[in-house]
């Protein structure tokens, strides 16, 4: 049994032998106490690191593999694969961390008040770390520079063109994420299908101009390993601007915050802090 911080006596510990014999209300109290345990944050952070690692492994790995073995991976396959990977990651660990995998998504959820701002720095740090580890792994195994796996403005296109493309593509991506989250689907099949399909679709038509990164971490990892930051600002400013626009659009469509379902989707099920009531 654990002390009750609210002064209402002692609440049960899920590890106690008597836990299976408790009432539903007592079990709920124990689960909430367990979710509120700050030590559980390592699970969420590890989930974001692992998920971002796999995302960048596929997103940067396609073009790097094609550079190592010409013709082995076409453009269509290279842009569809990240969407499929995101779909898989949402399904296998979305309930743990919310499967943000993207600093722009973490910022958007925080702006919507579906995600605590205090957790944003940790999420962004592990997302960047996962991206760097993936780029290092690819460079070591595929044996080509990670610069082949990064994203750059297309030849003949200005940085502003690429930035605008990234902003619009990311606005669409974050709009899909926020929209499915408000229906409690971000951690389920519909959210996975919607987000994964959008990433593939956006890449198919938008990648010739900007590479369709839509994710500062996805570009940062290969850039850090190859020590080439010449265009990184485009892939930081563009996605963050798109995320802000998506939050504004979500406010116009559904009002402030995603409610209980949005908070569960953004934060996962280990610990969820509700800021606002349910919204449609």
C-alpha cells in the first residue's frame, strides 16, 4: 500500500498481492498513481527515441541505399516507406508516448494544450538523438555519406521555395494528426492509416522540390553526421511554421484543445494530464 498524497488514507500498489481483489475504483486509483510516477517518463522518452530511429532509418536509408547501389530504391519507394514506417510505429508504441517522432508535432500538441510544455524539451532531445543514431548506423553499414540521406532544396529552386513547401506539407501532416487525435484515433488504426498515408502522399508529389521532410529531426540526423548544416534552417523553420498554422486551423475547426481524447492521444496511456474538456 502507498500513502495517498491527497490525505485520503492509503491507496493500493499494483504490485501488491491484494491488487486483484480490489474494487474497480481502488484499481483506478492505483493505476492513476502509477501513471503519475515521474519515473515512468523514461519509457516515453525511450519510445520516442526508438520510433524516431526507425523513421529516420527508413527515410534516410532509402536514398542512401540508392546512392550505394544505384537503381536499388526508386523515388516512389523512398517516399512511401517512411509513411509505412510511421504507421507501424504508431501501432506498436503509440500508446506509450503518443508516437510524435517529430519536434513539430510535439510543439503542436503543446500549443493545443494536449501535451505538457515541460515534457517538450525531453521529447525533442530524444527525437534528435534517435535521428542521429539512425544516420550514424546507416553511414557505417551502407558505407556512403549520410548527406545522401538528408533533404535539400531541389536544384534550381530557392531555399524559400523549399521552406514554403515544407510549411504547407507540414501543416497538412499536423492537421491530420490533430484531427485524428481529437477522435482518440492517434494511438489506433485510423490514426496510423491517416498519418502514414498522408506522409506517403505528400512525399510522392512534394519531394521533388523540398524532399518532403516535414520533420526537423529527420533532416537534423543526417546533417549532423555529415556535418553539413547549409540547408537545415529550411527544415526547422518550415515545419515549425506549418505546425503553428495547423494549430490555428484546428482552433478554427474544433475550438481550443482536443479534450480528453486529444490528451490521451498526445501523451500516451502511461500518464495523461487532462487540460480541457472533451471536444468534437
